[in-house]
C-alpha cells in the first residue's frame, strides 16, 4: 500500500528508510539525520510502499491510497518495500529519490511509487517535473522514459570520475497519467556534501527550488 510518510509513526518510518538506504547504498547511504532533514524540509512529499499486518495474514490487498493531503494512517505496518520523494512547489517539481528494497525490485514497486508521486504533483498543479539519472542506468531510464520523461540535456561529469555523466530528464504533466515500464528502480540520490547546510550551491531550477539538487543515482541491480 502506498501511504504518505507523515501518516506512519516517525521513529518507525525513519528507521525503515535508514535501513533501506544502507542496504542499497552502503557507505553512500543517507544518514538518519539526512533522512530526518528531508522529511522535515519544506515543500517535500515523501511516500512509502508498506506491507501491513493484514497483507501478511491475507486479509487485505495492496493498492495506492488517496494521494491527496489526507492519507489514512495504516494500521500495523510490518515492513517498507520502498519509498520515494520529491520537492514540489509553484508549478515545478524535482524527483529526489526512488528507493526499492532489493528483494522487491522488478515487481513494480518503483513504478507504483513514481506514479503516485506524479499523481500528487498533478494534484498540486505542477506543470513540469525534472530529475537527474546516471547515463548508464538502463533500468532507471526505462522506468522514467516509460512515464514520458525525455532528455533535456547531458550533464558532463555530474557524479565525478567514479560515476560519470548524467541525463537531466523532464516531463510536462498533462491531465492524464502516462505510461509504465517494467522493473523497479532505486534512488535519485542527493549530494550528501551539500545536503544539510547548503548555502552556496546554485540550482538550475527556479529560485525557490530546494537548496540541494537531486543527483539521480539509482539502484537497479
């Protein structure tokens, strides 16, 4: 079930997100403090795919909850299969992360999370969504392009010598949902060095964009 992060118990949500990050990214994972910062930052939207006790017992079914502001609080969350977040304000949005646990990848979790983010962006009147993704990340590119994202430009050495170039992808939002792609995707990782106390980094988006630009690194193994 897709639910808003604030509808989950804070300590549980932070703990699950931190465990998921550590599993996917090792030493490059967001710390608990960084995750806490993201959850509390203005104009952020974070959604989670959670397993409920009733699902485990066969008494419920998975689905996407209302993506409006009033999410029902799920009872007895058991595990987090993935989570995703974006910055969204004044008609533009930037996808910040799409994390999917390794044992739930290739099952449509990333696709469902991304669709829920785009639905929420649409509900808020967003007309343009952007993200960055590593050039060689074929699974992530397949997912995003399946939703209608197109390449706006190539960002040379965006991730430095280790990970290389990135594509900046953009999507103009219309009234109807678009496309889908198989597989699940990990995250668009934010630069840890500029994450909490960034005062000098300039963002290419509008002046009210988040201080920390998304770094489209995804986990797709």
